[in-house]
């Protein structure tokens, strides 16, 4: 049976674990209470979780493979989260897109020098503070994501807008609104990176 991780010290790079979205993951880093890994479901990275705000579980190789092919043995996930169920390409799990957009947006903020200066390092996120909207029409669609981030000095909100093409989801705008500041920090505008890392 999976074993709950009570401290990041119980995981090391190379270990297998279940993240907050129940993906089987390969641990690649730990920093304080935060653990990051690569999903064995779709290869998404970085998948960061803070043990102060969520629960992770260690997996054996057999369990990780079972999670990848059949889903968790002891958890029931909603239909749109069931990555192991085959779907036509144009109906692929919309939540999967939102999740990848979310992690990519978080990565952009975490590695942006000005964002680090405004918030303070390290930057962490909060799953319970996510707001999202997605409209998927097959070959077209749009998505809006908003989530809170917390630095060592200040906190803020990341806002993302993206659209779907026949091949992929693409960013339109990505901004960071720091609490107490009037002007947001623009990272992506009209699909273009407007910052210097």
C-alpha cells in the first residue's frame, strides 16, 4: 500500500510517489517542504507540491506502473481526471490541458528574476486558490487560469489566458499581480515573452 510522506526528507531524487493530483511521479528535487517531480502519466514538469498544504504518498515500482496504466487502486477520480481511459484525440481530458498550462505558468513565474525580486524567494503555490475556466470545442478553445503564489516577502496572483489550436494550447497572456502594487508584471503578452530572465 502507498505510504504517506510526512516530510520531504522521506523522499529523494529517483524515488516514486503520488502527487496531489494522484499522478505517479519521479522525484527530481526537494527544497524545504516542497517536492518536485516528473509525471509518469504525461511527462509534465515541474510538478511541485508543498507538504504544508497537501499529502503525497510513496509508491513502489509496481504501484507506480499500476497508477500509470489503470489509475490509483484506492482512490476514485472523476471521469475527466481518468487519464488511463482512452479518448478520441479531440476529446482528450480538458483538465489535463489546464494542469499543464498551470504548471508552465508557475514555472515561468518561479524562474523570472523580477518576479523573484517582487515576491521573494522561494515562491510557492496554493492548490486551494486556483480558479479556472476552459472551453474546448475540439480544434479550438480558450482557457483562463488564476492562482495564488506566495514568496518569502509578498504574495500575489498569477493570471493566464490561452487558446487552443488544432495541435496545441498556446499562451496569450501571463501576468503576475503582486499584492499592494498597482502595476502587474507582464511575462507574456499576445503570445510573446516580454521579460528578461
